[in-house]
C-alpha cells in the first residue's frame, strides 16, 4: 500500500506568478507523485497486487482562483490515477485518489476565522472535514473493502463543490 500525500501550494494570481513558483508546485505535487508511483509499480507488478492511493484535492475537480497551478496539478493527479488504474489493473493493483475538501489542519487554521467561517458557509454540511475522516477514506480504499474499486476519485468534502 502506498499513499502519495505530498503537496504544496503558493497562492497567487496567474498573471503575477513567476515561472519558478509554478515549477515548484508542479515538481512537488505532480512530479513527486510520478516518482513515487514509478518506484513502487515494479514491486507491485512482481507481487501481482497492491494499492496506490493518491491524495488529490477538491480543487482538482472544481478549480480555485489564485490556485491555478495547484488546481492543475491536482486535476492532473486525478487523470494520472485513472490512466494508471487501467495500466495496472491486469496486475491486480488498484489505483485511486482521495480528493478532500477543506480539512481542519494547522495550515488552514492560519487563514483566520473569517476565512474559515466563509468555507464553512460554502460547505453544505456547515463544517470543515477532519484528518480522521480523510484517513478513514484512505483506509477504506486500502482495506479489503476497496478490492473492486480502482480508477476512482473519492471526494470527502462535505458537499463543497463551488464552481
């Protein structure tokens, strides 16, 4: 079982974004995922089974202003997940992604209570997710319960689907 959970963002308007900022997000989010998946697939193919779970984001499904590069990498991870699931399925390997909505972490807490209240109001369930809820989703995919699930993007997000 491999869980790809590395990712960064550098919020900013596209027109003001440096190429270095763009490249840093691409390198960490997309290229990092590529390297991990390429490293583990040989062993998984040899053992005729395994689980790859990529952590994406609801931003990869709906996009976000001031996070065009982040949204693009998470959308690419979703497509990467679907394509690799087709490639590795015959070897008994499942490949899925978890695309969380807003989850209460130290990073999001730094945004301030006004922003947190805005996100809560935009989420039909009226609350932020928890790390435990996301971990439960990952566990479900890693467990035998996920045996027949592959190529899917599961988005525990409280209904947060701003277009």
